């Protein structure tokens, strides 16, 4: 059987650059060389695209991949049929690419921008397409879709960063009239809990809004939901399936960036410690959200299950979730009987089904 030429994109200019490097290391180490010719293309924090010609993927997380002597500057051409272009002196090297796996997180990675480039190029790619990626990346747009789909979620308000310049005190008053403390504050367009804060009083709320505004001009304020943090992975195109449910005990105030990737305070429970009938509600709701947004390939959908009455409350959806060795998406499907390498095979097959 002919091997597929797969371009794996990683890195990027978003605050989630480091997470992408760790995800890409795991993905590349689990790709079967008997099935795939792999072209790893890293995007630096400065925005340069580089074809990594080394074979030691442990160089990715520590950034030493950038210094490999055989590296070449590269790009995916938007012209159909051109594929991957890399530059060696005055020569242009063209590689026909069958499918792209964008192991990118956050801004300019999972927000529809790279997906638009690949759509123009006519190259199939893993994950949701342009519109679904853009909607899922903006948490306020996701909330509107969830409302329309009749999905239960936390009460929320949109704050614009410009409000902090012109009417900061009025904005604080509005949020305090809307919510009881604590209040969660998030940039609308980041993942991995980047820029997320839990505010317990007015001063903390002020600081949380300022922090969120560093990352996005749109800020989401949400009511606090007292419950378990439950996640489910979804896989598929027209007939998506949900994994078993997993539960995160952050061991901290909430499941922030440090809990996910730096400290060892968090604990994952697979399956989640919830009744089977509640698990079914979570899984069914995850598929509803996935289809309402128009996702393809994969997404991870996050919920709260309240302690008091086992109510299922939608939190957010991540269209290109982490693929590190400790990430929930591959672990959830591993717990559902699909090991990591087979999961990659399936994702690439699903991408090929959705040819541009």
C-alpha cells in the first residue's frame, strides 16, 4: 500500500506554542513509518515556517529543533497542486502532500486561519473546517450556538477590552449585579486555560479583566458552577461518536494552565466518577454541540456536573485539543479501546474523507 505524505504542523505564534510542541512530539512519535512519509513543519514564535529535517522529536519541546543543520524554510502554497514548498538556496523543493495534521493550538492554529489556507490549497486536513473552527475558538460565539441548540450552560456576559478604557467601574458594577462571587473571567479566544482567572472580590475581578484583555479584545465573564469537571472526546464526521467520560480533579482553585501542563497537582479519573445515566447525558450533549457547531474529525467537549443535583452544564469545546502524553483526548479514547497510534490513523482517514 502506498504511504501517505503527511505534513504535521506545530508551534505557532499563539500563547499555546509550548503545548503545541509537546503535542507534536507525541503525535510524531506515534506515527507509523510503514504507513506515512512525515514532513514536520514548525512555526516559530516569530511566525517563520521551517521544515524540520531531524528525526529526534524530543528536540521539539526544548526548541532545539530550530537549530538542526538540514532545516529549510518552508510554506504550504495556497495554489492547488503545489503542496509543501521548501527553499534550499535558490532552489525550491516541492513535496506533494496528501493530508495535513495541524497540531496547533489557539490563535492562528485552530481558529480557522490555517484551515482557510489548507482549504485554498485543496489539501485535506485533520479537524473541523473554517467556520466550525472559528465559532468554536470564540467562546462567546460558541455560547450563542449552545443557546440556540438548547444546551444548558453557565450564565455569561460579554465584556469588551475597550470597556476597560472607557467605563471600567460601570463594567464592574454590571458584572457584580449579574453574578455572585466567585466569577470566572476568560479571554474569548484562547485555550489551555490561558488568561483565565477566578475572581472572588471586586479587586480580583478588576485584575482578572485586565489579564484577559492581554490575550483578546473580547472577554467572557461566567457564573461559578459548583461541580465536577468532566470531559468527553468526540471523533467522526457525519456520524460522530463520543468516548467514555473523564473527570479532572485539578487539585487547585481550578484547572488552569499550570495544573494542565506544569505542576502535578491534577488527577484524571477515567471513567469519571459519575453515574452511568449522567455519563450518557454528557456524551449525548457533547455530540449535540459538536454537530450544532459543524465539527468534523475531532473535538473535546468540557462540562460541569453539579454536586447538588447532578445537572450537566456545558463549559466549552476545543477543536484541536492537546495531544501530549498526558492529554485527555487521547487518554479518553484509549480508555474507550482506541490506542494512540490507531487514533492518529483514524483521524487521518477522516480527514481524507473530507477532501477539499
